[in-house]
C-alpha cells in the first residue's frame, strides 16, 4: 500500500472528522503504542499502519486490502 492509497482508503471508509481523530488520537499497540500519524512520520509502512487500524478497530478481514478490492464500505 502506498501512502496515497492509505489516505484514499481512510477517506473512503471513514467520515473525514473520524478519520482525522483515528490518525492523530488512536494509540495503536501493534505499532509500539504510537498513533498512525506518528508511525507514518517515523517511516512505518502504510500497509502495516492500515493493518494495525483494522486490528484495533476490529474491522472485518476484507478491510485489510481496500486498495486492491476497489470496494471500501464505510465503517
């Protein structure tokens, strides 16, 4: 997943305000207890950040690769 695909997937799945809160406020244990923003800024792979969001938010398995499916239902 590219950063642009990460941003597009986030925008398609979540309301913009909620997406921003997830990026900046949600601490992700799978990423060393960092936020998605902190992890991305530290150079973490966007797919790994997306996977951590999917796990923490308990999204269905099909949410792991929205950029490949072309179908990103809203949460």
